[in-house]
């Protein structure tokens, strides 16, 4: 059996966030696609940086904080990196006053600028639940950077 593959392609970054797409493939057939937000690159420092590009094993996970999520395993110098629900990377979540991610990718259907000049993602809970439902283990993620798109 050929494992499923998640491809996270980063295509735009600034000092506050990184935008990208996330696609799930099974035998080269696209099963699912969504938008993804991450923190900017800050030398892989915990809680303030996105993780390094690379190829990692993933497992389905139910987080006490985020519910359905995909755990990205064995990230160098990092732990508990999850693809999870969230809407706000570069600015605080209005409900909590904190960003929804401290280094993990968050997923949603579309990008949205609510007038702050910082992009958020929409319908994150629906998006992560669809992804979670479609993922079959074993699954791997390939994180690539293509900032020339």
C-alpha cells in the first residue's frame, strides 16, 4: 500500500505570517485541498516560528485543546506540532486575546482579511474535520516553499 501524502506549499510570507496551501493525495490523486496559515520563519524557535520545510511522518490525533488534528512527528528541535483548527495567526483571536497558533499550521477554506491588513482563514473547524476524515494512516507530509508563485 502506498501511503497518503500531504503536501504543504508555502507561497507568501511577511513578518507576521506565512500563507500556503495544503493538499492531500492518495496514489497521486488529489483528495482534498485547503488554505493554511503559519507563523513566519524565525529560525525554528519554539512558539514564534513555523517549522522547517521537509518530509515528516504524521498521525491522526485528538487534541484536548483543538479536537481533530494531524500530528507532525519528529520535527527537529520541536514537539507537539499539530495541523489544527484556528483562524488567527498574525493577530489575536478576539475571543481569547491570543493567536490561535504558536508554531503549528492552521487550516481553512479561504483566506480572508477582516480589515486588519492581516489574512485569516475561514471555516477552520469544518476544514480540519474534512481533512481528518479523509486521512488514512500511514500518512506523510512534504513541506515545500515556493515563494515565487
